[in-house]
């Protein structure tokens, strides 16, 4: 079950401040990277929700994001709907698709779950790859960003769009925490810890899994809508299984089941990719080696490692500080 | 110590100069795939481009600052990198683009921002058709352009019925459309067309068997890259050559792959805007220089890079230095190059160039290609392009 | 309340349950005895639906539930505890109980309410924690409490669903005599209208708690009757002597 | 379009050929999984490596040397991987394994690019196998028949080895219950090592025989990975029967799908996989009930 520790709050605060500073000071490309990070953050948040808290290691989340993006394009660029309506529709479609995938795969476990989700993801990829409606391999453009000019906000400006994405991410983070704190989220944790017992208690576990998968699809769908609006052009590459693989890498690099960790991982991954990409076109090699090293080290990602190593000490210090400032008792949850 | 001082002095002079000749530097974005499935094409175009700059650009007195960006294979990445070139690096012109998808993705951006783009490969017909832009000049080819003359030529050779195969994506379909249109217009019949799942088809056996069963006089295909090698090898292994001779768009037997195809490519007749065995002095010089520089024979991709550099240099020679003047000058470019006489069609900004029909045969040091016919250059139909008379912002 | 009609199950050539027919009245407390491998746990698995019988049927409160899945039967009031602790290890005692309590109230699948803070859940939780003596441990994680307390929690979790029938698979398995005694009280203090079916090795406990006794041997019911009759039964002594003496 | 019998014969042979190629790849992967519970996503990369080694060797020493050297070379890489990574990852759960081998895919992909470049390579068909053979009324490429025969031979050899030899019995015992196998005094570590290396060698062999048929590109490993995974998931992990059944299903669906329903060809197989997983979540012939 998800708990906010002082360490997690601290890291969240640092991330938020860093993102805001970057948003207000960065040049054009810095903003592009920031937006890329924020969208990836949404995706890994969605993935951590199912993988870290439900044990559903999905290899189709990239494809789900693609469903969001393509559904948005279909409703916005092709059907001519207002971007807000189109986004709403796209998120609903993604959630529905995710729910169905979750329901079908709920009976599979371990590697079978991974493979089953992979199959669904590739099915979507193959479809858009060969669908003339969506421009096939060439992709499709003509995508509008949200119109907030009524509020005096111009999202065509990179800085504004970055801040908008940051706000969406913050909302998505709160949404995820709310899910995890709800009865549904608690049941999900129960299912991950002991599915057999949850069944014996009368919980229809596949429904819980499917529901959370669908909710995860909501976040993935939002990520897809933003991704489509960011580049204003999408192509099937977005749905390839390697995108899902990279998202999983980020979740693990960051720290599975910590919510905060994957956000750190996303930032680290995108920055690393761009830095290495500047130096060499063989950056995959370096990322691969780092990935192997991290997983082999058996730590739960960067954040998990920090938590395991310093978490207790930092917490003690922070709670000492809290106690000193407020004489109230510190709750056991902290 | 002395050398160090000299070096510092030299650095100082070059540093001092730009102030005086600020107008004489141009920033050029080189936008190519350096990783992913098209990496080899990106490298080939870059090599040609570098050679072109070295050959023609030295006496220009203009310092060309290159900004190299990797588009990978994804249009979205290509678009993001183009934005970076335009907004952050503030380039005066962009050269490159291999995949039609990337070109389609960046079209509105370069058009809207008013940045000249020299297309060095991507052949989608719309880019110089209904989606044409005064800012986009193509020195490579268009999908229809390289295949239409072949349709007519094959009909003239007495071939009456043809079966076609191509990968199932926009470029594949356009190549076949261009060919089939001209072929049927000239009196031929298309007996059947299959489009194979792009980049997912590894076994062409089922399709080849299908084509054989159709009883057509000939097979016309478009494949490129790894698929071209697989296809030619698998076609040869079925021994279908006697009943169903293989024709194709020239990318099928590109210089890049023909050695890998080996004897399998023997007798395959294809048409393209360039083949290294074209007999003219410019080509002889180009092939020799390219071999010196890289140790390999140039392909059509190399010549596209080379001519893109030459077009840029020609435009710079007119005194153009910024986006606007370069954009205008690029549309006026014409020269005799390795491909023969090239010009830009003012109606579409697409290159006008001759097309060569050639047969691949076994030569002394491996496979070589004999030019069977040089088909006259003709401008593409306008295809709905309404070109503004002059670039405007 | 709970009834089976010639329930039969075999794994390959081994018949683990042969035509078992049982009938429990509302509020009845029955203990199942039998040597290891007699098919007691298999019977439980058949009752709750973790196994499907080859033939025969299970009836709960007059309804044939044989075709229903585990969760569906549980929702109709059938709950069980396991011989091996089957708990949610990373969570606190309170959270363990809340998970169970939330299922029947519908909060387990609700998105906009935190089950742990609902008054009705807190009520159930407090009541169950009291019944199985878990009050002092509510905020401790499962990994932090002793084995004996975990056994209590194992029963507590099953109780927190507010079942009509509670199946307990060796609740005192592995706990010391002291603790075992505590379990007597605990069981005796459970509400009288709750129907209990208990697999038990501890004879004293069995005879102390049971209204009726069923003895299984090789998957067959060999005795079904009152504790006093069982105590004197020669048959029971013969098949069950070893473990009886041990206990 | 109507077709005569010889057309269908031809397509059946095509389907068989594709099936056998996939079988060579999937059998190693599935047995490694069944025995060691190890998910090796880098299996495709090993296949690509086999193709590259074969293409390089064939250029100087000819085809027959190449198809011997390539499996050995890949098996040696397997030895290194086993010692360096796999052995330590065995107990770490599917997710960690997926990630480590995902990292390996990245690394091996770029390593092949560094060693062999981005340009596609090819490997010539050996002269002895370059013609066509008349069979069942159709003229069929000899090399494709060779692949079918090779696949069938490996299948027969593996089936025999599994059912008749002591190692085979150990593997079956290990797949069934590794703890039990260890109790029976089987040196499980050594068994794993041998099986892993044989699996790698088969992947290398598949790459080597595929090289003259396809082109050798850095991306070929990624391209084949998904079909291979589909094969073993449809077939059920860990069993020879599953691997061959999955391969045949994939080969036939893909080949006849391409002919009969070209628009659906690419989606068809995924739909089939999804259907199998819904009906039998552990595949058609899993090693364990």
C-alpha cells in the first residue's frame, strides 16, 4: 500500500522546483526535453500503478499511449472535433481499451501476463502501421493543441505548454495517489500480495485488476493526447513495443512501486538519452549496459536504492525536526 | 611551445575575422537518420554531401556551419529535431530527410517558418504536389517520377501483362501507382498487385508463388533496404526468372545492396535516376572522388547528397546568405551533374532529371550495371501544387 | 446452513474425497478430525470452490453453489482461514482486516472512498480485532508480529468478511499450548449464530469447542456424531491414535 | 483468383519452411524457460549474431563452415552471458529478467552495428542447394527444402534426446519440478548451463540458415523476436510439443493469411494469440499442467 514518506515528499518537492525552474529558464530545446520528460512521467505513472501496485507488468503501455494519441487524432484532425472534446473521447477510448486488455489478461500471471500484453500492444501497432486512415507508417499530422486563449493562455508557446503539462502531471499524480488510497487501490494491493486470499474473501479479483488497468489507461490516454499535441504529429513508432519496454525500464530504473522513483527515472532517462545521443549514435549500448548494471545490483532502482540506504536515516532526521517544531505525536504512517 | 603560440595566433585570426565577415557564415541543418533501419542511407547521403561541399564549396569564401541531427526512423523525432534546428540553432537552411514520413511531418513547420529545405531523398509525391511549398526544393526524385518512364518503356519492349509487388506503405503504393498508370496508359495490363506488410515480411515466398501463378509476362516490384536483398535472393531461389522476369524500381538493385545480392541480381532490369555506370565526365569524376574518400562505389543516395551540397553551393554563389534569399535562389538552381542535366521545376520545386533503365550483370569485380536506355527528363505533373510565385513570410 | 451431497474428488488414481455428505445447521460448531492425508483440506478447497468436485454438490443456505467461483461463494457468506498463514505481508494488521471487511460492504471496489476510513469498516475492524485479540497490534506490519499473533490474524481476516459459515483449517497449527488455550476462549466467544467448521489436530480443543464431530479417513466419512460418542469410539481410536497421543 | 493444387502445395511448403525456421529459434527459448524459468528476450539478438557470424565466415570459408561456426560462436557468447548474467538472474523473477535481457538487446544491437556496420549483409546460398527441386509436382527451391529438412532433423534429434537419453530425462525432470530434480542428485546448475548453451547454439544455427534466405541487418533480431515469442506463448512454455505446434500454427497462419486475407495478415496472428490466451492462459501444450 502506498505511503508518502518524508523522503518522498522531499523528492517530489525537489522535482517540482526543478521542473518549474527549467520551465522558466530553459531555451527552446530545454523546454522540449522538459515536455518529453513530463509526458514520459505520465506514462510511467500509469505503468507503476499497475506494475508496482498490482503486479501487472505490462508491455503494452506504450501502445495504450498510442491509442490515446491516435484516438485524439481521429477525433480531432479527422472528425474535426474540438480538442477538448476529442481529448475527452480519446481518454475514454483508451480507458475502455485498457479495461478490456486488463480483463482478458487478468487470468494470466508472470511471464504470460507480460507476453499477453505485448501481444495486444503489437496488435495495435500492426494495425496503425498498415491503416491508410492514419497514414500508415508515415504517420499523421494536423493536430491542434488545446485552446486556452479565452483564459489568456497560449499553449502554442513551448513554455506555456510545458507548464500546462506539468500541471496535468501534478493532477495525474494526485489522481494516482487517490486511486491507491481508495478501497479499490487497497484491494489491488491485496491482490498483488495474495490473490488467492482476496478471492477467498469474496473479491472478484479480475474486476479489480481490469478496473485499475482501465484507470491506468486513463493516465496513459492523457499522456497520448499530450504527446500528440506536443509534436503535433504522430506515427506508429509511438506504439512499438520498445516504447513500452523503455517505459518499464524507466519504472525499474526509478524504483518500482514508489511512484516518485519512476518520475526521477523518467527525468534521468530522457536527459541521459539526449546527452548520450549528442556524443554517439550508439547510445543504446550505453543505456543497455546501465540498465543491466542497475537490475543486476538488485536494488529497487535509483530511488529504491536511496530509500533503502538513506531512507531510514533521513526519515528519522526529518521526523526529529518535525517533532522539534510541532510537539504533536508523529503518526505511525510517516 | 612555439607551436602552441602559432595555434593560438591562428585561432585568434579566425576569431577576429567573423566580425568582419559575419554575413559569410551560414548555418545548415543536416537532418538524416543515423540510427535505425535507415542509418545506412543517412550515412551514404552524408558522405555524398560532405564530398559535394569539399568539391564545390571551398572557394566560396563562406563558412558553412553544419548542425547534424538524427531523425532516427520516426516522423515525430524528425519533427522535434527540425524544431530544434529552426528555433534553437537558427539555421539558414536544412538539408536531408530520408523518409517520406519525416518529410510529411516537417512540411508545415518549414513552410510556416520560412526555412529552405533541400530534400535529399524522401520521394513522396505530395511534397512537390498538393503539399508543395516554395521553401521545399527536392533534388532527389519523386516516387512517380522514377517509375512512370519505366511503365512506358516496358510496354514498348512488348511486355503485355505485369504483376506488381511492393511493401504496404505510402511510398510503396506511390511507386506502383506511378508505374501502373504509365504502363496501362501505354496499353499494358496489370494482372494483380500485392502489398506486403512493411518491415514485417521476411518470407516473400507466398507472394512470389502468387505472382507466378498469375501467369503474367513480368513482375514489377519496389523494395528497398534489407527487404530488397531478401526479395531478390528469394526470387532467384524460386528460379522464376524464365517465366516471370523481374523488373523494378531501381532501388531494388541499388549499388548499396547489389553486392550483397550477388548473382541473384543477375538479369534484373530496373529504372532509376542514377546508376554509378552512367557514362558522362561529371559522373566519372564523382565516382572516382567518392571511391577515394570512402573506398566504395557511390549509390543514388550518395549522389543525392552530393547534388544537395552542389545545389546549396550554387545558391550561395548567387550571394544568398539567409533563409529568404537562399529559398529563392535554390529554386533557380540548375547544373550538369553525375545524373546528367538537372533543373528545378518552378511549378513544383521538384527536380527534373533523366531516368536510366539498367540491367544488373556479373562483371569482373562483382556485380555491375549496364545502362540499357536513358529516358528523357520530364517534369512531374503539377498534382495540385499551387506554388506561390515568390516565397513570402 | 452448509451441506454437501456425495462430494467426490480424485487426483489421477487417488481418491482424496469419496462421496462426502455433511450437513451443518445454523450456529452448529463442527470439528473435522482425521489423520494426515485424510482429505480434510481438500474438502475445504471443494467447499469454498478452490477445487471443483468430480461429482456431488455443495449447498450454502439452501442454494446450490457448486458452479459458483470462490469469490461468489464467499460473498454468499462462506469464509475460510488457511492452515498456512495466507496474509498480506507488507501491510499492517489493521489494513489486513480492512481489506477483508471492505469486500462485503462494496468498498473494496470503490474508487472515491478510502475503505480504511469508513465508519462501518472501522466498526467491523474494531469488533473483529477485539474478538481475535488483535487490538494491541493494529498498526504493526504482518512481518513485525509473532507467529501466534499471525494465526489470530489469519482467523481475524476470515471473520472480517462477516461470514455466515466460517471454515478454519487448523487454527492452532504450530502454536504452543499456552496460545492454543487462548484459541479456545477466542472460539467460544464467537457469536453463537456463526456456523463453524474446524479442522483440528488438538483433541482437547476439538472436544471443547465442537457441537458435533466428523471423522475423515482416506477421503471417507467414517464417523459423524456427538463428541461424547466420538470420544468413546473404537474406530476413531484405531485410525487416529497416533496423532491423538501426540497431542 | 483461383489456384490449382500445385499452388497450394507450394504455399504449404512455404508455410513449413517458415515454421521450421521459427521452430529452431523457439525451441531453445522455450526449453530454457521451462527448465530455468528464465525469460530471454535477447534470444532474437543471438539469432542476429548467428547470422552475422555466418555471413562473415561464409565470405571466406564457405557456407558449410559458416553454419558450423555460427552456432559454436553464439554458444560461446552464451557461455559468457550465462557466467556473467544469467546465472545470477535466475532467481530474480520475470520482470528483472525481462529488463536485463531488454538491456542486452540494446547492447547487442549496437555492438553488431559497431562491428558490422549499418549496411545490410548477405550470404550466398551454397551451390549444392541453389537450384530448385521438383517435388510433389512443384519446383521448389532446394535451400528452402534444406531448411525444412534441417528443422525436421533437429526436431527428431531433440525428441529422441529428450525421451531416450539420460540428459533428456534430467531435463524432463527439471522442467517438471526442479527442486525434486535437485533432490534426485541431478546437478541442476550444470544441466542449466548445458541447456542454455544448446539453446544459444540453436539460435545461432537459425540465424546462420536464415542468412542466405533473408538479409542480415542489425534489426533482424528484433524483427524475429515477436514471432518467436508468439510461437512459444501459443504453444505453451517449456515443451517441445508446444514449440513445434506454435511454429506450425504461426507458419501456416502467416503464409495462408498473406495469400487469402492480405489486409488482415499482420493483425491475424496477434488476434489468434489473444484468443489462445483467453481460452488457455498458459498456451496449448504447456510443460506443466
